[in-house]
C-alpha cells in the first residue's frame, strides 16, 4: 500500500491540492484541504493484482463551491485512469465516485471522493 499512497501523494501535488495522508497536520489548517485513507481488500488475485480504494475527504469553510471545484479537478484528472510505476509496482488510479457529507457545523463543508486502484506488485 505504500506504493499506492505514494502515487496518490504525487498526483495530489501535481494537481496543486492541499493534501495529507491520515490527518491534516498544519495548524491552523488551510482550507480547503484533503485527507486520505484507504480500504484494503483481503487478497491479491492469482496475477498479483490488488484493488484497494483510496478515500479522499475534503474539508472547506464557507461556500460549497470551492470544494466542488476541487472535486471536479480530481474527477477530471483520474476519470480515465492515471498510471505510475513505484518501486516495481504498477499502480493505476481511477475516479470512483463522490458524495457530500453533512456535518453539524453549518460553516464546515465536507465531501468524499473515492479513488479505485488497480495495483500489480513487483518483486
């Protein structure tokens, strides 16, 4: 999974989006920002393919529109797949859908973008 996370980090930097894996450590945070996490399937297939999902959670203050703009940038970038080689692993990242997440704080906006991954582990 380290290779997958490295590819996502590289791509978020390429897009110029404020991103960290796990949690945002900047204090105070600069909005909007994105935090990544992942779900990992049980096993690889016979050909060594693994298909985890990376979940990007975006946070913003004020209007929804900036978060929607950044979500559109992510969608357009990954829509047809982005492939990279990392440490002998082949990683392809696709846009896998999104949803708005309601929160109690009226000023805070939150959304989730799912990235579908196909990874073949090298030796």
